């Protein structure tokens, strides 16, 4: 059967070479299995028909049986439209096509006087009802489809032009299903019985031609489970393979440097979450297998301290550590924090970025090569070939999604044994998305903020409230506080955004004049040295207001800054808004985030603003963000390439994903090689898609 489903689509009755070319170019259907997995995107209840005199101006779509007459082309050029009359025994209404081809016009003309089933959304215009761009087919064709829910498949203009209508797609699916005598199972009998899944062939019959909503739900349930299950199985096998293949340094002890710092120099009490995460990392480092762990922590949760304590464990065991950040600002921030924490310790730390001078680089390279330098912090500059470690034992990568896999892998080649890897992100990732994107990693989460931090108060203000906002800013500055004012910088409109930024800077400079107020400005067009100069003025308290673009999204730590004003907040995504808000609230004083928007907001923008005002929980915000944007847009195409599900939805099908992950874990715990006869269907199906990626012999 597997070979049968790989048959080229042109050999299916009703297709042929010409239609095959169109199906290939428009829908990516090359083989029988591609057609079988081309699912309807919606269904019509074929049991209900309406009369024309029953029409109401509503959002519901209806199904009408009637005859077409009086076809006319009305208007000129772009305003041209095709209008036909539809009538039944109760009355008349219009069918309208604003975009139509010669082929469509000819098809409609051939339908005159023939009983037709018309489907679409009715609307009222000038006292008469019409349906714009209706779907239509003869009653004879319509009734030849098995009674139940009527499948509607995605289509394109070229497909319509070539005569591949929705009815043709239905016929092709029926033909294919009739030719399939036996369909091989992909799941074990125990899993099928556990979840009461339909057999595989019945599943495909029910997804394409469901007899009722219950059958459709059963089919969707199995197919969604399979999509999640085989993804999770692949990630878990990859994880097992990694642990069996990649050896690393075994950090056998927690020694003097860690204990001295922890007992005498720790600047604050660790949260319970930080302690838990450090234990998880310590456990990994104590094994001769490469650690491959993701550390998630909301803004201000204390990831840098966890990173430092991990690096001190490496130091105690005679190894060097590297911490790589995506920007100079963030690398500088990590360096400043860690340098300050270790001020009374005998552990040498250095910073290497693109701006590091040649003389300083030479000193760093010498100390790194000799082993004298224990901790190196930097940007992509750490990946350069001339950066040679004496014995690199631990690599920490911050905001890891900004680095490619190839870049991260370069660290592995800087040692005989690959170093332990800890990747960190301050971007909260929904549990379901983390499970699917990073299911091959061990995941730690810091889900507590340090004690003493007051929740940031977030409010929404419109342009009409600007004078009141300025007064509030002045009141905060009078208390000795500092303020960020951030403008959007969106790719593709830099000139417009730059103008917004400069106009805003001039407006604030007029409203907050010298000598009472000093204003800094930071944006991407500035030279790094100028940007750093302005940032340092703000950090030192020499300026009270920092006007900036999103360059300050990560890596700026000014505990005295208590107000974050985000201009044109409707132009930011939820993740960015949350990251920007995290620049304040880092001290003991009450902090505020003011979201400035225009008066009119669309539904999505309103939901984002409302979410920000309702919660400070980054993981809750991430869940809403995924529902609004989808996982692909959240993580970018490179990150979400494996998540192009046909039916499954990470935002809506969390229970299905959890069940699939649990089943995959149970399966591998009981039969890691999938050698048991009952698991043969799973192994066979899995190998079809992963045989070039998995080396089973590594897993034992």
C-alpha cells in the first residue's frame, strides 16, 4: 500500500498529464498520498436548503436550489461585474462576480435553465438580496456526493480556469479512496485502543466525506494526534541519540570558587526557581554527556545569576566558559553585571566584541590560550577562528533564537570534547511551542521574580492624553527617577520611523527643556561609540529621559528608571511590548509602563494592548501572542519549519499535544529501538520520513 500511495498523481482516473501539472504547481500534489493528505478546509451541511424568500441579512452562509437566467456584464474596466438572476418558486435574487474569467462566464451561461445548487453568504443591497462569488454546481452532481457534510477544498484561479472545480476535487478523492483496498496502520494497536481511534482508512474516509460532525471530530482527533506524535517521537529520539553520541567533560565537584561566591558574595537571596534550575544544571554537568539545556526566564527573573553560578562550577573543575549574546549592548550588560558580581573574587573575566581594540584582543587571546582567562563574554566575535580556548567546558548562548544552528555548532569545534551547552531566552515560550520546537532539549524554567520587586503598572493612553502623560513624567523625574520613551522601528519603513523618532525627540526636548531636564537619544543609525556614550549618560543618571528605538529592548539595566513610555504601541507585537516593559521594574520603587496609541485600534491591536494591561506574566502573554499570530510568526520561518501542520494547532490542541508527547515517551521507555512486533507500524512509518536523520544504533 505504501508503494501504491507513491504512484504519480497523473495515473489516477480523472487526472491525466495536464491536470497533474496544475495540481503539482498549485497545490504541491505529486503523488496519491499528497492528494489523500489534501484535506478540506471547511464543510457544508448538505441536509439543509433555504428558499429565496427565507433570506435574511446575516453572516450565515446558505444553500439554495434554483435556476440561473438573465446573465449581464455591467460597468466598465475595473468596475466591471457579472450579474445573473437566480430564481426559485418563492422569488428572485442576484448572483454577482466582481472578478471573473471568460471561462467562468461561459460556465455560468451553460448553466442557464439547469437546476443548480448555489452556496454563499447572502447580503442585502438596495432592498434586494444577492450572493457575491457564490459556489455553484448542478443538483445532479451535488447529490452524487455521499450524504453528510459536503467537503470544500482550497482552490486557485488557475485551477478554476483549468476546470479543476471543487466538485472535481471531490471526485478525485472518492476515486482514490475507492482504489485503496487496504491502508497500512501507522500506530500500534495499543495506542489505537487507548484513544479509541478510527482505523486508518476510515479516518481518511471520514475526513474527506464525513457522514456527521461526530465522524469528522473522530477523524480530526486521530490525524492531529499523529502529526504531534511523530514530531515528538522524532524529537525524543534525537534527544536520546544526542545523549548517547556526544560525550563531554564531567564536572565532578562544586568547589571553592562556587562556594565562596555563594556563601560570601551573593548579592541577594536566590528564588526557589533559581535554586531548582541550578540543581538541574549541576546534575547535567556532573555527567560525562554533553548538557543540552534550554533555560527560559522572564525579563528580570535572574538568568544571568544562574549563568554565573554555572560558570563557577566549570571554573572549579578547571574549565573555561564562554557566554555569547546577540548584540554588543547585551554582551556589555552581561559583562558589567558579572564583573561587578566577581569584584572580590579571583576569577578573570573579559569582553570580546566587534568593537574590541586590536591591542586588547591580543591580550585576551594570550590569556585565553594559556587558560588564565576563565570567563569570556562577547558577541559573534567569539566564533572567530583566532579565538582559541585552552579547555572550553561550558558555552552559554543568550537569546539563542537569534543565532543559527551552524553558528552555535562552531563552539563544538573549539575543543577536543564538545563543551556543555546552556541556551537562554528571555522571550517566554508557550509550553506547547517549547515542547515542539525544543522537544529535543532539556528545559528549565525560572518562573519566579526576585522578592521585593513590585509588579509594573501598565496603562493605555491615547494621543489626546499626552499632556497628562508629560505631567506624570515630570512628577516621576521630580522624585529622582528616569524615563524611557521608545518609538517603533519596523523593517521596510525606516525613513518614516526615523522621522517619528526625531519628531518625538524634538517634542520632548521642547516639553522638558534644559537645564531642568537632560534628554538622550539612541537609534540604530548612530555609530556604536556614540550609541554607547548616550547609553552610559543615561545609566550614570546624567540624563533623565532616554528617547530610543527598540535597540533598548534587551540588555539595558537601569534600576532607577521607573517609567517606560511606548509610542505607537499598536505597531509592536506582544513579545516586543513585554520585553520593552521589562526595562523598568528592576529596582525597589513602583514602576509604570504607558502604552500610547492612536484613537482607532483594530481588534488584534486592541487585544494586545488589553493583554499587556491585564497581566505581567510573560508566559500568559506568550500564549495570547501564539493565538493571535500562530507559532510560525512567533518564532520565524527558520524556527518553525517543522511546525507546518495540516490540521493540528499548537494554540488550540494543547491536550492532544500533551497526550502525544506522553505516548511517545511511554513508547520509548518500553521499547527504545521500536523492535517489538506491535510497534512495527510506528517504526515503519517513522523511518519513511526520518531514515536519513536517525542512527538507531546510537540509542541503547
